[in-house]
C-alpha cells in the first residue's frame, strides 16, 4: 500500500468526521511530521476495544512516522467527562484514578511503540492553573454553547441536574492541546465538543488550531454501547481464550463493524465477507471465527489465536454433541429450510421455518437465519435442531 492509499484509509476507515479534511490530507501527503494527540481518562482499570479504536488509528499514524502524544487524564479523570452520559458522572477520588491508571501505558503498548511516543499526565499543567487562567479559558466559551450539546440539552429538558463542574471539563481537555501543541487530535465522535474546544483555545493562544479526526463508537457484546459500566467490554488485558469467547458471544450484526474498527483486515476483503454473509454463502459463525482470530493476533499473537480457536471449538461447540451423529448429504446453495424438511428434522417447510425463526437451529453453535444457504465450508459441521436433534452436514 503506497502512502496515498495509507493516508486515504487513515482518513476514512472507521472515521465519523475529519476537521479540516483537505488540510489534514495535504499535510499528511506533504511528509510533514505531525504531533498526533490522544487523551484517555482512567475511569476504570481496563482499556477496552471501544477505546482501542482510536489507539489503532494512532498506530496507523505512527507507521507513517508521526509523533504520538499519549495523554493519561489523571486530572480530568477526577473531574469526569459526561459527553456520553445521560446523567451526571460522579467525581472520582485521586486515589481511584491513580489505581486505575497503573497499567494504562502498558496496555497502550500492545498497539503502540512506546519507546517512540510522548507520554504525559495532564496534572502536569492543569494542576498548576490558577483562577485567573481558568477564567481566561472560560471566557472563550458561552453557556449557550455548552447546553446546546444533545446529551446536556436532554438532561436539562428532563429536569436533571447539570453541575457547573461538568462545564469545566471541555476547558481542561481543550487546554491539553495547547500544552502539548497538538497538530491533530483523535477521539470518539462523542468527544466532538471537547476536541473542538482545543481548536478554540489554541487559536486564543496564537497556535495553529489542530485538525480533528473523530472515530465511530462501537457496541459491546450485548448490543449496547461498549462501556465498563455495562460490563459488556472486551478488554485489552483479557486472556486470549476469554477474549475469543467474548467475541464469539457478540451479536452477528457486529461482525463487520468489529472487522472495520478493531482489526486491519483489508477493507476489500471485509466487503467480500459482508457480501458472503448477506448472500448466505458464508456462515456468520465462520466470519466471527475469523474476526476473533484477527483480534487475538493483535493483542496476543498468532499462536495464542490458534490455540484460543481450538479451545473454543472443543469446549463450547462440541461439548454437547453426541458421539454417534448421523450424516445428511446436502448440496451447495441448498436452503437449510429444505435440509430440515427433507431429513426429518422438521415436519414441513413451514415447521422448519418456524424452528429457524425461533432461534432453535444452529450450525456449530451459530444460529441460522431464515435465508441461510449451504456453503462449501459447512462440510463436516454439526447441525443442531432443538435440544436433542444433531446431524453432520456432508456437502455433495
């Protein structure tokens, strides 16, 4: 992949918005060395895949030779960001924040070359500000700008409390950009207001306003936003087998989203996988196995990924399969509804449709959809109907 293709992928893959797109593309193609800022608050001990979306993007920038400025928000973490919250985030104690952040740099090192990045803790500069300076920062913004944010407006309309403390957070994150003289800031699209605050404060301090790259947010294993408070996270410190199992338990409709945001499988190949799932020529379970292996390879290596796959199949997919399973011969592209009806696994096609629609039919542990078709890769896989009926698929 040449430099222009790398730059195009950086600016589009998993990206929600870029400000200023034309300027940032030109700077990246010019060979200029940029300072790429990313900040993370230690609100929990673990960095999860949702946060790692931006870390992967940082690695892409690092591979192009740019300087990564990694900021651990030991000061902002105490105050708390409510950008993505429906209610006021309570203040954390300094002790809790310092306990949480003990391994943050170590976790980031799973993706970044730590020896080549700048690591900062924003108490370095935020802890030294006095009221005069804070007032100067606050003077750059209006209350109307703050309360116009969607989540803040919803809380006010619902009569919920919004503390003055919450209004300070964007000022602090914005001043981080001034302190490190950032050229680009990366963050989730829920951080838009905070990151734009950095541009405004940089302009106030006569710095060139940073360009902004906002990444999409991803959902957790239960289909809600990935969040430590929901307990639906896949954490960077999870063991290979645990990580593999969590990915396999995620809804099928997250497969492509995770491939785009959490791996570096080529986008063209991801498009082919998506087409295969939609057309029924690729079993979602096989696509999810590929996804799990790709993610585990990033954080644990290829050998661990192979071992985790074997463990998952042996432990979860085969544990309830009887020793003597009859075989049924099927044809490629044959509908699984017909397979059930023809082989005594359902009383009729309508009964087969009902069983599949109710989630009672699975292939190697992966539930089948109504329009599922037999694929070449289904050979030797075990089809389960209900709680007791098992057959081994033999593709003719």
